[in-house]
């Protein structure tokens, strides 16, 4: 990842936040619309939860050696 | 009558499957593409209504029932068969070509079937024809996986047929129509049969088991046809069955978690199919017009981007000979075009605005919002994040970027594969920027508008933060050489025990009995060769040569007569 990649992503995020706080300021079709930057939080949180939950499940239950069914 | 049958798009493709072997080899690839083009042209021009009836026993079968829903599914099945034909243009394997055509014919037949018998017959044609696309890989692994795939689908067909027979015997109609949500035995069997082909857990394991082991070109057809024709049947039969809302959500999350763990690139894509179908199943469960439109549009878009992704994964396997993330890496500079086209599909499936996944995902979440189902919306967003993680980031990052993890050569891929991927990517972008082209074909009229600031803000924030999360947590993702245990464990693991109990034990028992019988017979015959050895052992101990045939013929006859006399006397005495 080069610096300009991060700058581009950051700009996109800032644009989305500006839009959220200007155009969508009084928009509320779901309860979570009152939480500022909810989708960013949900995205980051969801990503971390998925990675760790799948890692945990993989370790205790799912993942096995490639020759598991041949043995 | 025969000519009328030729107006059925499915018949064109199945006829094509039989005509291909009669053509010279160099024409076959071209003709393969021609048949679905004819079918597409036909079904495009068919008027709506029940167009063709055939009497069968005391039933009147509806072979060609056309309406908005069946037409749009027919269009995409024919279109993807054309694209798949371009992708497989270099293949000279007649078996694969014929079975792929028959398979697509089965899917079109299911789509335009107006009654349950016709549906069931085409349903089984699909199962049988697609199995060969796995076997054609001709490895031991694919031979076994193909057999498992076929057995599971025969079981699923059995469930469906049981449901149909129960439905008919309880006075239900032979003609396909939506079924009221009631949990009778007939409905449950039919739902299970359809759910198996829709890959609803725990009936889903065949998909992730078989698709990664199919041929490179076969997997492209498979990822498009079986599950989506089942989604079509589900839209027809079970709209508004509320249980499907949560079944779909569970599917979406389940597929995502397994895709995040998978090491084989086509296994990642296969589990991602289950996750994506979760969206459609949820929408079918809502059952509103917007939701059914959303399910249809998502199935349509899904077929395009998922086959694009499978084509790109196939290109990697074709070029390197391996499909495992634990072995790939470090050749991004050698296939920039494939990476670019793959990323179009990957961003589409992730719901990036201006690509086709976005225009149908927003429709489904709009329908969920209208029905005030808020937790399903949030959970499907988790699945979207996961989709971006495994298909949009993990797969391309560990396949092409990172350091090289094993030794392999990167060979060139045929130009027709690139052209087919280009067509797929073109449609991803086309329906992404001009969704009205798709919306106008949906079964219910709609004025849905996907491009709102709200949807844009939502997707950008989700995707940017998911990327940041991936970048900092990627070392926790599995890319080791492992396999994932799934519900196929229940029929694969005990297979050894079942074989021991029901095959090897009886086999050994029969073998043992056979050996005993043979050795007894051998001993008996050895004795009867020379009865004197038993009757006069003294001859042997004295070392004299014994010849059983040393007597003259008259002497033998006399001796035999005396022996016979003794036997008769003994018998008389005994009685």
C-alpha cells in the first residue's frame, strides 16, 4: 500500500461523512441512523468480528488436514 | 407436434447436445455457442402464456409457460451459456461440450415448466448432465466428488418427487403455482428438495465439495445454473414463507465464514455462492413485489459476476496448475488483464456503487426496510463485509500479490478465455450504470431508484472500513494447506465404516466360504482320483506304484459292479 492509496481511501471516507452530516442530517428510516458514522463503525467492527470468529471456529471445529478424508 | 417442440428453448439445447457428436470436431465449439443463441432469440420472442400442452397419461403437461419471471431467468441462463461457450471455445472434449449443453437445457426446461412433472424431469437432467462436468477433470478426487454430487442430487430429486406425489395425492394441482405457507408433509418435502439445490445449510455441502473439483470450464456453467434455477423454483413456489427470511440470513453468514477460511480459490467462490443465495432466499421469504424483484435481479446479477469470478479463477488454474492460496502468489505482473477483470466481478459482488451487485443488493435491503426487518438488514451487511473480505481482498491478495509461496510456471491463457471474461465484466458495468435495463425486465413493474446518497454513503463507509480492517488483521486469515469440515462430514467420514460393514465384511465372509468350499472340493477330488489309496493303504506304504486305471476294461466293470452291489446292499440294510 502506497501513501496515495491511503489518501484516496481517506478522501472517500471524508466525502461520505460530509454527505452524511449535510444531506442526510435529518434522515432516519432505521434506529441506527441516529448514530453518527454508523456504517463506518459497523464496517470496521463487522470486519474484525468476522475475522476473529472465523479464525476461532476454524481452530476449534472446522479446519483439518488435507488428507483428513483419505486417512 | 415435433416442430412445435422446437419452440421450447430447452429442447434446442438438448437437441444440440445430441447433434454435437455428429459434427466435425473443428465446428463443435462454434456450434456450441450457436444453440444457446438460437434459444435466447426464441425465448426473447415468445409471447406470454401457456404455449404448449402435451397429454401424458391422464395429465395435460405444460411444457412452455412464459411470464416475466420465467423469461428473465431464461434470458440469463441462455446468456451465460453463450459466455461459457466462448470461455470453453478451446476445449476439444466432446463429453464436456455435450453435457454442458444438456445441463443448460435442463435449466431452461425447469424455467419454462408449467407443471411439476416437466419440472422434475428437467431437474434430473440437470443433475445427471452436470455430474459429468466434475468427472471430466479425470482425477481420482474428482471421480469421487462427482459420485457424491450425483448421489446427493438424486437424494434431493427424491425429496422433491416425494413432495410432488404427496401434493398431487392430497388433491393439489399439477400446475406450478405459489404454495400457501403451511407445513404439510408434501410442502416440507418439496421445500427440502428445492432447498438442497439452493444449497441451504445443512443441505449445501455438495456445492463446496464439487465445484472446486470440476473442470475449469465446467465450474463456470455449474456456478450459474443449478442453484439459480432452484432460486427460480423457490420464487415460484414459496414466496412469503417467513421461515426463509432467517434461513437466508443464516446462509449468508455461514457461507461467509467458510469462504473466509477456505484455501482453494474456487472453494472460496463456492462458499460465497451460498452466502449470496442467502440474500435471495431472505428476499423470497419477505415475499413483497419489491423483494421478489430484488431476488430475481440479484440472481441475474449474481450469475454474471460469479461466473466472471469463476472464469478468472479458472484462468489462474489454467496458467499455474494450482488453485491453492498456500501455493500461489507473486505473479500479479504476469496477468494484469485477468486481475482487472476479476476485480470488476469482485467489486460487483461486494456491492460497489456503479457495478451490478449494488443495484440488486440495495433493492433487497430496500424490501427489508419496507418490511421493518432491521436485524436481517444489519446481518446481511455483515455478510457483505465478509464478501468483500474474502472475494474482494483475501483471494486476489494471496493469489497474485504477496510473495511467491511455491514453485510454478505461469503459462499463457487462450484469448477466448479473456474475451469471455471481458463480456462478463462488460455486463457487470452495464447493469451497474444503467440498472433500468435490468429493472424493466423484472417480473413486477418497479420505480426503484438505487442511486441515492444514502446508499452511496452506506456502501462507501462499509467498504473503506472493511478494507482498513483487512489490512491490519490479514495475518489472522487462514491461508495454510487445510480443508474445511462441513456437513458432508456426515456422509464422507462414516463412508469408511459403511464400506467396512456393508461391503468389505460380506465380501470377506463370502471369500472365506469360497476358499473353504474350494479346498474341500480339491481334497475330495484328490481322493476320488485314486480311491485305492483309501481302500488299500498298504499298497502305498509298500511303495508300490498304484495305477487306478491299471485294470483291464472287463475287470473294471466287474469291480464297479461289485462296488455297486455293496452300495445297494448297504442302502437296503440302512432302510
